[in-house]
């Protein structure tokens, strides 16, 4: 662990994996969004060639993490080690968890609400209408190593969506599964959006969104969750997170998150005798 930081452990479920990015010093890094039992929605990040390789969407994980001055967003934690403890397989449990994590911004646009509250992660449940897609083409350079990152991919997928307030958004899709499809199927990139069920009205869609470290008002789609519609009522009855959740979960109050971050550094010892 860096700098002797005491750190913390986040136990929960992986809701999204972003495709690797290239840092200024040439490293490939990756982030995951985890819904923590006690921490709520968190961003976990580390070098791609390491512990990140052990995680995938819907894994139950225990992540040893610490705060890092390279990313001061309150939901961000740097990963030291991870243990995969299980998997969420049930569609009913997935739906219950997604519905429980869906942000309610009332009549306000979700992204405007997040910017105002200085938050950096949310899950947005979409209506049947108001979702589309597009594919941009960008200049790119060949990868300097065995990892193909987002900036080394010629295609740049987008999701177009309309919030319940009527605001329209166009956000880059940076899901790891999307970029893996583009890498492995360069001659059939259009199939990507069929795989995501974007146009299939028989599927409910949720967008896992997050802002970028460098530009806090720029938002990307980390994962597109899609489940076949059902008449069953969603429930968290079978989910380990259904009981004993902190107040406000999964969007914990800023003061509660800040308290956890301070505690993880051991600084609370300064206030004890």
C-alpha cells in the first residue's frame, strides 16, 4: 500500500467496468463501479495489468482500497487487492439491485442534479423511449503494448438518451464490454448496439454514468444494463444488501463519505487521546 496509508475494505457488487485508458506516463489503467454494502456507489481504479483483471460485472467482491491524491472525487478509491466472493446470477436479484440504485432526481435532469451536488456516479433508469446510439471515428495511435485502450481504438461509441425532465444527452460509451467487441470484431462494429439491446423495447435499460477526472462536467456511460421486462415486482429480498444499509444508500451524504475517507487514512487518530 502506498505511503503507509491504512486504507479500507469495500465489499459489494461490481456494476460496471470501464474500458482501459492510457495515462500521460503510458500506463494502462481501468476503473470499476462497485455498489458497496456500506459505502454505496464507489469508483475503484488501478493499473489494468493487476487486480482489475480479476473483476467482472455482477461479481461479489471484497476490495482493499485507499484514497489517493491523483483522484479527489469523493467516490474514488485506488485498488490494492480484490477477492471475488461470489456472483449475482438471478435476474430478479439484478433487477432489484438496479432499481434500488436508480437515482431519483424528481423533475430535475439527473446530470444537472449530479453536477450541482458535486457527485460523480449515478445509475439512471430509462423510459422505453428516448434512447439511441451513434459511432464516431477518431484519430488514434497504435498501442505501445499488449493492451488496447480507448484512445487506441478508431471507433468511439455514443449513447443518446433523454431524461424524464426532457433534457437530451449524448455521452461516450466507455464500457469494457463495448470496447472488447470493437477490438475483436472490427468489421462488424454495428452489431455492438444490438448486443446492448438499445432498440429492443422488450428490455428495460439502466445507464451507469460517471464523470471524468479531468473534466468534472463531462459524463460517460460506464455500462448499459438491460434486462428482459417482467411483470414480477422487483425485490431485494434475496440480496445481501437488503438489510442494515446506511442512511441514504446508495447515494450516501457527502459528510458520511468524507468521514469514511478520513477514517481510511488514520487521521481520526489525531482527534483521540
